[in-house]
C-alpha cells in the first residue's frame, strides 16, 4: 500500500520553504543529511523502513518543527508534494545488503522508480546516492566517472552493484524521457559517527573490535585498498552538487582520494585506540574489489569540492563516537 499526503497534511506549515523528502534519512548518511538540510532552513520528511536505520540517529531532529518522519518502504509508492528528493534508501554494508538480496534489488530498482515518478509528478529535483560499486573490481585506477566498470551480474554483491547501476539508468531515462531534474553522486567508502557498531563495514568493525579488545578481522591478506571519506566532507559534496548554479545531470564521484590498504587501516586504528587486539585473517569475500580510489577531477573543477578531513582526524571523532556507543551505564565497555 502506498502512502498519500496532500498540502493539508504535509507535516510542515512552512510551505514557502523547500519541502525535501529524504529516503533513508534515519541511516548513517541520511541522518547527517537531514540535519544539514534542517539547519539550512528546509522542511524535511524522512522516509525510512528502519531496516538498518535507527531512531536514535534522528531523535535529536524531532525538536525542529520542520522535521518529521514516516515509516515506509520505498518499494511501495508514496505520494507527497515535494520540491526536492534525496534517495539514500538502501542498506550499504555488504552483510546487510546481502541478507535479503531480492529486497535490496527491489529497493534500488522499484524504490528508485517510485521516487522518480514522484519527482516527475511534482517537478521536484531528485538526487541519487549511487556508489563506487558501479565500478566493481576496477581495471582502471583511480576511477573516473567515464569508466564503465567491471561488475559481476551473478554473485553475492550483484544485488547492490547491479541494482545501483540500474537505478542510474532509470535516472538517465527519466531525465531524457520526462525532463526530470536529476543529480547523481557516486559515493566512495564513507565513515563517521552514527555508523552502527554492528554495521559490518570495515571502519566500524575495526573500531569496535579494537575498543573491545577483540581480534581485528582482516579479510584476505589486507592488501586490498579503499579510500575513506569523512561524513562531513561527503555531505558538503552532496550540497554542492544539488545546489550548484550549473545543473550537472551526469554522475559525479565524491570521495577522498587518500588510498589505504585494509592492513594499514587496522594498524592505524589499533594505534589510535591503544588497543591490545591482535589481527586475525579470514578469507576474502567473493568479488571483493582489490583496489578503489576516486578520481575527483570533475567535483574539484565543477563544484570546487575537495575533502578537507584527513583519515586520522576523521577516525578520532569516529572512535570517540563508538566509545560512547559501547559504554554501559556502569561505565564499562560492552563486550
Ligand atoms: P545505512 O544502511 O546506514 O542507511 C540506509 C538507510 O536506508 C537506512 O536508514 C535504512 O533503514 C533505509 N532503507 C533501506 N532500505 C529501505 C527501503 N526499502 N525503504 C525505505 N528505507 C530503506 O547506509 P548509509 O551508509 O547511510 O548509506 C546511505 C546511502 O548511500 C545508500 O543508498 C548507500 O547505497 C549509499 N552509499 C553509501 C556509502 C558509504 O560508504 N556509506 C558508499 C556508497 C553508497
Ligand atoms: N573488511 C575486512 N574486515 C572487516 C570488514 C571488511 O577486512 O571486518 C574488508 C572488506 O573485505 C573490503 C574492505 O574491508 O576489502 C572494505 O569493506 P567494507 O565492507 O567496509 O566496504 P566495501 O567492500 O563495500 O568497499
């Protein structure tokens, strides 16, 4: 069943301000985005099925009378008069998106379709959170937007990678066929406060393991690389792309070009937490990309965007966040 809103039951009276729907707004990135949009004076409706999102990510936003949330799955249609839509709805961590791969595919394809139809209905600008995973296990390094990628259509990561690729195609087609005003960001690995301790991605895993004195789980030999972007830099990139004076309707990479091996990341986190954890090695998951680094020439040139926060600085605030998350009422760390 779809959800229908109209002007009279839209959750804000300040209809003169831009009304923004943030799908996936209770998640890690979505909650930071909602916060920024509210601070800029927009009226925000967070639409989330709370599968990987959490109420605690958005509870502090309820004090804004311009903020509301709806528990809703984007695979069902939604009708809500809006000026802007951000589509971040989709689990991002491999264990989460692989837990129900059919639902992940539906979220990316049917969810995007529903939101694009909404954008077409209200002539709203729509933003898609795409991903560096569209480049798969890349043969071109670093990855520019012009690279078509090396993606397996038949494997455990395919529901996410191919789902996101299909969503990009839908965005392209709605722009060409219906003139919908689209923006697409290809996000490279991003970390920061509000990641779940049980998220399963590498930064949150290593920090929780280090803080709890558990073994640090490196998959493969740890020589694979990733480029880690701090959440504040990423959200700044979102904003610059969405509100850039010149509309850019093609995908734009946003990520930090600083490239690290997974082993280097583990060593850095162990050192910064002063942990006594040891490192253990597990098999590399199927189709795990060997290397990844964004070419951000386009974002630098067109948006004047470049990341400002170095890995050590971003890790410091992320570690502080996880320390608070893991602490029990008696002051001890949770196991
Ligand atoms: P997240 O899992 O914390 O957030 C995803 C949010 O979407 C959650 O609140 C979840 O409950 C919600 N959601 C999932 N399926 C939904 C559905 N069918 N209907 C409604 N809500 C749904 O992940 P994140 O890191 O915040 O990622 C946000 C977006 O950015 C995702 O689309 C992800 O693919 C993309 N992305 C993130 C990264 C990254 O490094 N964080 C990298 C590339 C792309
Ligand atoms: N990884 C790891 N240990 C973990 C979690 C992840 O070694 O506990 C590796 C994973 O195999 C991958 C990299 O870290 O090579 C980044 O994984 P993540 O799930 O964070 O993101 P993605 O693979 O989607 O880039």
